[in-house]
């Protein structure tokens, strides 16, 4: 594997230029810049809201300084509340080239697009001239998610992804699994894998928080389709999703935009703090993928049964198709056919190994199906992740 | 000659196995030295008991409890909403309720 060395010690397996809006009003300009730079590996991300958001600010800083990112073109309208100067400083502190265009100062849409286009093209030349350095699997951060699940997800794709995770963890890499709302019913099983007694309690309380939050949202996490597919209880459904985490000991819990301290296995707690304020924790699979990437994920394993097609901005998404019928129907969108396990044509270990090898190949010139198809989905909404700090209340 | 059911036994501790394909009633299933007959038409992904499970015992899948047996379950019997109860949220079979 080879990667691009970043100043914080991390290495990137991509050298992408982000074209990022700091309010929805600047989104179109970013889209046009990237369309005009089709061969420049430039991608659009951004925060749509005009109202202040500490979470949105942290997420944008984490994403713009992600190891797969080489340079950032920021586009502001000019009057939004986003603290764009703070973001520029955060990016500059990592040594990455950053350029801020404010549409209201640049002379409007056409002038802003032209300026952004010129900057991206100039930066691409600089980035392409940068040398790569050797990279080992232990330096990888890998996330995992399942979506468009069916009865096969928990039988083939998820446990196979878990095998790949176990191998990465054994080699010193960092692996992140998620969706505490879909772990309800396996918290006590999961707690037995905690590295420390304190973490044991924290794992249980994190899932309990998710159960309370989803209950308040009126979210029913078990559908008739699940039962038709053979799932009988919420525990069973959760365990199927939980299988993605593999069998390694769990080293900690991370929050969106937070980098795991060291190698090992981590749970990403995506559920907001406090009573529901901005709606569902994550409105779709892409919001979760972006949060995994905000924690530094170089690549994300996406296990699907019914057949998701999404990729992502910033990091490649490796599609593991759990259902052989779905694979036959949508092979172009899939990287791994885990459904072979049901046909008896492959074992969990063999598919786990294929997932592992394909992730390693991403650092050696390999690409995913979703990258080849041009998928660069991105979603970032409002969320409250500020934890109440016990013992820090000031006396009146 | 009865068809042979393809089973996935996901964990050594499990008292259920999962059907790897759609299976007709009467199919014969074998797991290790145990042999039994599938008693209902079942789709891929559904569970059957691989030995008798007494009422109240944990149903184990992935080596972990997914609820408890609501009644005595015979080997080869379908394990689903009618005889498996969650220790968390009770799931109603909406299709059964509607008929």
C-alpha cells in the first residue's frame, strides 16, 4: 500500500480536493466548480444550515482535514453564521492548501465559479506532484455500516465483515462500527467484550440512551418485512447488525468528528445528547457514512441485502452484497458477493478475506464499484453532541 | 425422495439453525449426527430448532440469546413469532392480526 503523508502523522489513500460550501446558498457554485473540473478529483461537501451549529462546525473541520483530502476550496455566500475563518485556520494548521471564496465579494455566481475552477486546477497540479509513501494495514481506519438490510445481511455480509474487522484489529488497524439504535438487545453481550470495566458500563448506557431517544422519536425499529424475512425479535435483528463488529475486544466509544486514540475496535455513538432537538439521529445511510469518515475512516464497508447503490465523498465505500439474488440483479454496484455463502460456494472466512484484500487494494491503485460509477453522496445535518459534563456546573 | 434442507448453524452453542434457501415441508435436515424433518414450508432466512427446546429456555443465535421459547419446541419445528418471545419489545405479527 501507498499513501500521502499528512502533517498530523496520518496517511491518506486518496488525494482529493474538496469544494465545500459553508451554507446551502453556496452549494450551486460548488457543484458547478466540480462539474467543470470533472477530471481533477474534486468533490462537493458542505453544511447547508445558516444557523450556528457546533456539531456542523466540528464535522466540517474533521472532514476538511481528513487524511484522504489534499486541499480545500471553501465557498461562502458571505452572510451565513458558519464560522468560516475558524475553519480556514483549522485547515491551514494541517499545512493543507485552502482557499476561501466569498460569493458576495467575488462578484456573484459566475465570478466565484471561475475563481474556484482556476484554484482547483492549480492545486491538482501541485497535489499530483506530491510523492507517496509506503503505508501498512495497521495505519488504516476502517468503518462499517449496514443498510438496505434483509434476512441475509446478518447471515453472510455482516459476519464476513466482522471477520475482516478481526483481521484488521489483530494487525493494529483501527475499526469503527456504529448504530447504537440498532444494537438494542445486544448491549449485555457487547459489554462482555469491553476492554475495561468502565467501558463496560458506558457501552450499556450508550445503547440505553439510544433506546430512549428512538422511543421518544416514535421510531419502530422492527418492521413486518423483518418478520417475513425470518427475524423474530429485536434482539435477533440487532445481533445480525452487531455481527459486523467481529469478535475483537472493544477499546472505546467515539463520537462524530472524534478520532480514536489508538488502533483497535471502537463503537461510534451516533445518537445525540439530551431530548430530541433536531430530529432523527441520522436521516439516511449517507449521514452515518459521513460520520464514520469524520472519525478518520479511510474506507467504509457497506453491507447490503436489498441492494444499496451509494458511495461517498472523501472515502471509498466497499459494497458487500449479502443476498445472492440481489447480487445477480445489481452486480455492477457491488464489490463483494457474500451471498455465495448461502449457495455453499464460499465460507465466511473466505469472504472475510476477500473484503480484507479489497480494502488493502484501495491503497494500491484499486477502486470500488461506487467510485467507478461516480457516487459521491454527502449528507450533514444538525445534531447536538455536546455531552453534559458532570461536576462542571458553576455555582450561582 | 424428500428434498434435503440446507442449514446454516451459525455458532456452536446455537439451538437453532437458519435455512439457507426456501425449503418445502417434509425436507430432511441433518446437522452432525442429528436428523429431523422440516414440518412447514419456510423461506430462506427462517429458523428451525435443531433439538428439543423446553419452554422458557433461551433461543440462541450467533451464540447469543434472541429471546426465550414461549412453549416447548420440537426438533425441526419453525422458530418464529408464535413460539419465540423477545425479552425486550414484544413484536406483533401484523399480517396474522389482520386475517
